[in-house]
C-alpha cells in the first residue's frame, strides 16, 4: 500500500511534470511527431496514475510503475532538449527519493520492485549516460543554430 504522504509526493511531482509537458507542447515550435506522441502518452499515463492513486487501484499503479521506466528509456529517442531535461529531472528525483526514503515511493507492497542495489546502480549509470546524451543534444542544437545563421 502506498502511504498518504507518498501519494502526495507522487501527485506533486506528477503535476509539476504535467505543467512542464503542457508548457513544452504549447511553446516549443520544433517538436517532432515522436516528441508529441511522448507528451500525450505521458499525460494519459499521468491521468491514469491520478485515478489509480485516488481510488487505490494498486494493480494499475504497478503497471504504470513499469511504464515509467519504459518512458525513461524512450527519452533517449526524443529530439526536444526540454523533454530530455525533464527526464533527467525525473531520474534525479527518483534517486533522491530512494536515498531519503530507502524505498521507491511508488511501491504498492513492502520490498516490492523498483528499488534495490542493482536497480540503483543501473539507474545511476543510466543517468550518467543520459546526461552525456543530453549534452550532445545541446551541442547539436547550437551547431544547427550556427549553421542556420550562416555563421559556420
């Protein structure tokens, strides 16, 4: 069972991410079809998460827990820098919560999936790799802007 305090933490971080996604959807002009698909998929998943948390549908929370990790990996294929930065925020938030809580706040059962030494190490290494990819994306954006301006 997810405690009320953890439900509030999940709701707050989810709402923050939703606001960021809506901002990106509204203000970013060069979103690829993959980026747009990702945004709408995450917003739908978050709607399901809010319903599942409110109604305590823990089997659905477990499924969404798995989909969260799939979305983190899908982040490598996104084109938009802000979307990738949001993924990095989530990766960091997850690891901070693991350290503080000594468990995953999405776990519906004690000692459930989503937290442990191996997952912690793998997530840490993935975060380093993802950060490198984020920097590479930023450099590509700068190179493209320079070539568009004819400065290259």
